[in-house]
C-alpha cells in the first residue's frame, strides 16, 4: 500500500498484513496531532519504505514522530528502540481498508467523541461557501 502527506512531498510504501488498526488517545498523541485521538496501523519497520522524506521530531526521550516539514502532516509514531512503528491510517492512499480493533491510552479517552453516529451530517459538497471558494480559486471543486 502507498501513502503520504497532504502536499505530496512525503511518500511511502508499506507491505500490510491484516486490516487491524487502533486508536491512540494518550496525551502525547493528542498534543502531537492536535486531535483527541489518532488512528494508527502498526507495522514492522522492515515492511515500510520511505520514498521521500519524512522529517522527524523527537517527541520524548523514548520516541520520535515522522511528519512532513512542508505541510505539517503527522505521519506516525516510532519508539527509538524496537522493530515496529505506527503509521497514521489517514496517511494511506486507501485508508478505508483498515478497521479499528482497540483503544490505547484509555486514561485520556474523551467518551463524548467516540460515538458520534447520532449527530447531523453534511457532505463537503453541500457546503456552498466552501465549494464557491474552491471554484473561485481553482476553477473547479475537487471530487
């Protein structure tokens, strides 16, 4: 499977075994991503190949995080020692394949954000001001 950052400067290929992934809610991941949780796919480092980039941030004495220095996309988590690393599910070109199987960092879970299935939904293309901005800037709406 392939993936990368928002601007395309960082690209990777990964050999994926299985569709299981997990949500991390720990405070370090919350702060590093600016989100209440992050979806990760844990893979052996030997099965991940960076085609371009990334930059790395030493996020603690025991871990570092890959990211794009150009657009800021968070791409994962890696212990400084160990055979595996976590790649953000959303960084894959086809993230729909993965299924959440567990939660980590449960002490920092914000329960109200876990099941939002009852909330109203609006598709991006239904938000007219956003569509108009895209069309004005580029001539079309990305589809």
